[in-house]
């Protein structure tokens, strides 16, 4: 380690002083003023000049001024002449009477004493910090300068020259002729010289980042930089700390304190106020706020900020606002300042920001670091800021504001609402038990009935999620019975919430829905629109109604006026029914409407329900990338999914995309034993069964599927719209060599599917029954499954159509399903609804270019059809069906389904299908949805909000889309997404009846003619 050079970038000034000394030795003296900010090396340069002059034979007289001696007349002069002959006699004289002329009295005798010293040889008079000299000494020095031009005397003084908040006094040379004075101002060290100083003080090679950090913390100030290097001598850290507590022995903090003391109390107050406001980022720090906060002259603060920036102590941030050059420097400025003083600064800043109309969140940011204000304005600001943060999904900020608001006066009728919101956020973001005491307190406080209902609903939601559904119901019942007797609308809301929360417990659910159904039969008004919507949902899952009837009833309920509290329950319930009814676009709109109306800062059972429907919709479309990117699966904090429904969908998506190992890890990490006994647990069992099937363990898969079915049946959930466990179990039974059991499950599922009567459930039941039946009968069922599902799918089929039927289809006694002849339609909404009628309504509700609800089932149906065609010897049709299945699966990114189709192709002797790596067909469902919105000139942020995705997910999908489409700009999306349509081979024309033969390809005879 080398000793640092104290005179870096000062050699030219030292040479100037040497020249002036040589001039003085010839008998012509002068005043040289070395000016500079605190710590710029004035004293070191003065000492070097004195040593240099002494080496040249000059006598050196020294004086150092200090604030303690400003009241002692001629103290500086006494220091200079203390060793001169006759000094004691002059110093012992009585002070001169007032108004004594300079050429008389003691000052004159001291001048003559200096003159006699100069007669003995050339003199260098060195006065350090002359700005601190007493007034009498300053007058004496000014008078001396007027005479030394004829004497061998060089007077060199150092003078602090820095922009402070308090205007400085005039300099020593203020009233002197420029011919008598040579002034040199010392600038801070350049970054290169400062870096050289840092490197010279540390042995070995220093990391450039460490050197740069030291340069910023030293601010180009030799004093601060030397003190910092002194503290770092014994440290071998590669990073510079942000706090002075990590430095020893503390030279740097002491140097900063001395720098502040030199600047005066007004400047110190401003500097510390800036450091305090800069503590968590300068959100609104500017000259006006700084002046108001520190109580300083607003006309001087902007100049001070500019001066400190030029000195290197401050640096502008990217938005041009002043910040300390390094956190260590800011910490040193704050050092020794009590926490109470800092809190006072933040309070003054908050008051100033409020008066000038700053944003509530900016004002609240200061209040968070201030002590209790004890005024209602602080409460209002904190609550406003909490609301804005919650709206923007910044839960941590909202929590901080709400907790701080509790320290301020809150009206009694609002305290319950604040506790409800705070408890909800703590439950959702901190831990599951954190917010429950606050929610319980909120339910006990007096307040408006609506606030009490919100508190009870939030507490009930928290308890139900912890598996305490009965306790949740008791909370709501107690509120209804004790406090809502005169509020029938609020009583209905409490009852609706009870019904929704009862889904978390099998026994409670049956009890609540029994009451709800009996009450609705007697007096529908007592259950309200939301309660009636829940009954529609119940009947849908219980196999008691058709999709058309359920949707008609739900739409009618949505059209009715509803109380705002009750309205919160409608969109999510209706979205679930619409999703089951294959009305995916309508369900999407309802989910967006519901989430837009939800306050994320309040626990509400419908919020979770809406999130579940959102991910259900992505899964229904086969949008596996969208499922895995859903915020409930890929949580912002980096943790995995916490709800069983999200885990289930993620497991299935991973299996379907060929990532079974990841799926197994995710499933194994789910704590099944401690999971609440809710419907979501059934969904997880089904997903684990899918995983076991993919891993080649049909026995374990069958156990999961049957347990899922047992649990669902116990909850009166028998319809396959929720979880198709029967068809999955049937496939396992076939794999285990039990065709009888498989056939029974498939036939039962088909009977229930006919009740609901939508393409997805009918097609699934038909192709499962086809596989279980086999033979020509099974092929016939598979053909019908493909026809039903084709009408719901969004892309034209790529294979030859089904073989022409040579007879009119009639009722099948084996399955109990009505097979319709041409034109033989039954009324819409009945169990015997024709496939054409089923699919028409859904086609209207399916996005153009977006997979429909039947897309994934169509792939399975085509694969089943291809296998049965292969077994029947119709290899050409089998290849067409299997290739279409593989192509559709590739478009969805369904690796598992594509592998199954290609395996069936190989078994039939065909080559594997080519993989679409580029072009529109290579897009996954999620990529296509996002690309279509981008082609409509939507921004990434708008797309993220519409689809409830992270903005990063949208960007990732668009990057992949550009690559696959071979484009580089957003403007090219529209053309790239709509290429010329491929020829339709063998597809039924839109107006053809179900029994009509497919269009014959050109040059081929009709199948009937053959």
C-alpha cells in the first residue's frame, strides 16, 4: 500500500506559490488567496507552500483561525508575531479606544513589528481559514496587503468558498485592488485522480466497481476520500457498505460531520432533510419541498443543490432530481441525528406536500416514516393511499398505510372497515392466520350494517379457506340473526356468502343448499338473484338441468337489478355455468367483469371463484402455456401454486405438454393430508390420476379417479361438467383388462352428458364409449363423436369426412341416446337436443381463431376414431383422422395427445406427421389469443389486463409468435395471422344435414357411387 499523494491536481497551484515567493524575495510582495470548499485541500497546500518557502530561506510566520477565537481582537495577528522581538510589550498594552485610526495605536505598532521582521529577511505569512479570523485581524491584514508590495513579504491565506444556505461574509480581498491579490480556487478532484488515489491506498488490484463506489462516496473531496480510505485500511471487502456502522474507526463519519459543521446550521438542516427524504428514494424531492421541510430560504436552496452537484456530493437521478452520490454519504449526513428529529422532518414534508397538492401516496410515504400526527388529515391521506395501492395490487404498500392509519384518529364508524381491509390483506399476503384477529375485531365493532356484512364475509372467507367452513357459516348466521333482521337485502347477501363458502365442507354444503332450495321454492325473493344463480349452478352440477336451460336462467338473472353487495356474487357464478356450457367467450367477459368489480384488498369468496373460473377457461381451451403462466400458478413472489385447483390444472398442463417429471414433483409437493375438504381436493385427485395414467400406472390412476367420483357424488356433484372422472376411470378399466366395468362407466357418463347436452361432454362420452365398445358399433359412435365435436371446433377438419350413412339413424337401445335422422330435431334445451343445435350457440360464442371448448376432446375423439378405423381395415381414413389429431394437438402444444396420435399412426403403418414449426398453425392457443389482440392495436399492458396475465407473459408469447410467423413488427401481425384458407377435403358443408355425405374431392367418385 502506497501513501496517497496529498497534492493530486494541486501541483500547478504550488508552482504558482513558488513563483510568488520568488517575486517576494526580490522585494515585491503580494496577497495570494487559496479559496475552496471544505475539504478540498487548502490547508495541505498551504503547508506545502510554507515548507517550500522555508527551503528557499524565507522565514515563515503561521496563524490558524478558528471559531473559538473570533471574539479575541487581533488574535490572528498575535499568532503571527508571537516570536518577534518586542512582541510582549505590544501585546501587553491596553486595547485601543474606539475609532482609533489604523496608522496609530496597537495595530500600527504591530505593523512596525512586522516591518522590522521583514528587514531581517523575506517573510512568508501563512494564515489558514482566514474567513474565521477576528474582525480586527482581518482589518489589520487588509491594511498590511496595501503595503507589502514594497516589502519582501508574501501573504498566503486560505479561505472557505462554498455556497451555503446562509449568505457568507465578504472575502478578505473584497476591498483590495486586483493588482495586490492573486486568487486561486481549488476544485474537487477529477474522477480519474480520485480513482488513482483510491487505488494507491489499497494493496493489490482493486475491483473497478469498488473503486467507483469509493469515488462516489468521497465526492472528489480529498478530506472525505482520505477519511474513507483510512476506515477501509483494515477491510478486504469487495463492496463498499451503505452504512457508516460498517466502517472503523469512523474517520469518514467524523469528516462528514466536520464538513456539516463548517457549513453552518441552516445548511446542515437542509442537507439532513434531503438525506431523510432520500431515505427510500426521492419520490417528490425538489428544491421547493426541501426548503419547506427544512424551514430554509427558498431562494437559496436551488443554488445550494446546484453547488453541491458541481462539487460531486449530489448526483441527479434519471429524472433529474438530486440524490446523494452514494448511500454511505447519505448515511453519514444523517449520522448523529435522532429518530425523533427525522420523524419531524418527514411530518413537515408530509404537511408541505399536502398543502401543495401532491399525490396521496407521496404524502403517505412521508407519514409512514413520521410519528403519529394526531389529526384526521393524516388518516384520510393514509386511507386514500392504501386504496390506491390495493387497486394496483401493491399489497405491501397498502398494508403499511393501513397499519399506520391505526395510529391516527379514526371515526368509530370507519374503524371496522379499516380493520376489515387490513385483516384481509394480512391474511392474503402475510400468513393465513395473521388477519383473522383483526377481522374478528371488525365484526364486533359497531358500525354501518354494510360494513359489518363485509367484515363477516371476509372473516368467513378466511375461516373457510383454513378448512373451518362450519365456523365461517356460524359467523354469517350469527350476524344475520342478531343484526340484520331489519335489512333483508343484507341478510340475503350473508346467506349467499354462506352457500358459496359451504363448498369447502361436504356436510355443510348439503345442509345450506337444502335450505336454499326449500326457501327458493316457497319464496324466491328471500334468496335473491345471487342465491338463485347459485341454485342454477347447483342443479348444473347435480345433473338436474341442461346447459341451454341453465344459461337462459343465468342470463335472465344477470339482467335483473341487484344490490351492490349481492352483485359481487353474480358474475363468478354465471361464469362457471357459462364455462360448463361451452360459452367460453361469455364466461371470459363475466370473469373480467367480476374481477373488475372486486376489491382485491377485501377477502371475498367470489374472488377465488373468479380466479378458478379463469384458469378453468384456459384449461378448457387447451391453452396450457396460459395455464402455467396464470398468476395463481406462477405467483409473483416466486412460490408455487397454493390452491388445489391451481395445482391440479398445472399438473394436467405439465402432463399434456410432456413434462411429466415436473408434474410429478408438483403433485408430490402438495400436502394432501392437510388440504381442506373442499371441491378443489377432488380436482387435485383427478389431476393426479391423469399423471399416474401418463406414467403408465392405470391402477393408481383408477384409485384416484374413483375416489374423486366418490367424493363428488357425496356432494351431489354427478354431472361430468365439473370433473370427467367416469370417462377417465373407464380408460383405466380398459387398460386393466376390465371392459365390462369400462362400458358401464362410459354409458353412465353418456346418460349424464345427454342431460347437460353440450358438445364437449357429449363428444367425450361418445368417444370413450366408442373405445369401450369397439368393433363397427364403436366406430359408429366414434364417427358421431367427431361430428359433434367438429361443429364446435374453430378450425376446419383436415381429414376426409365420416363415411356416408346408408340408413337413417334411430334410437339406440344400448346407450339410450337418440340418434337423429335428417331433419329430425327435438326442441332446444331438451335432453334429446340434436348435435347441430348443440353446437350452433357455442360457435357464436367462440372467438375466431381461438380454440373452442371441444378442441381437446376433438383430438381425443379423432385418435379414438383413427384407432377404430385401423382395426376395421380402413387405413386411409384412419391416417386422415390421426393426422388431423396430431396437427391439432401440435397447434395446442399438447405433446402427450400428439404422441398418442403419432403412435396410432405408426401402429397403422403410416409415417409420423410433420411438425409445424412455423406459420400460424405453429402457434399455441395462448400465443394466438395474444397475437390477435395485438393485431387489434392493443398494447401489451392492455392485453395483460384483458387476459389477467402478467405483462412479462404477454411479451414472451409475442416474441415466440414473431419467430414462428417470421415477422419483426407488430404491424405485420394481422396479415400473418390470416393466410389463405387450406382446402377443405371431405368436410361437411355448413348447411348439410348430419346424414349428408361429404363433398367428394375433385377427380374421385362419390362413395355412394362406389
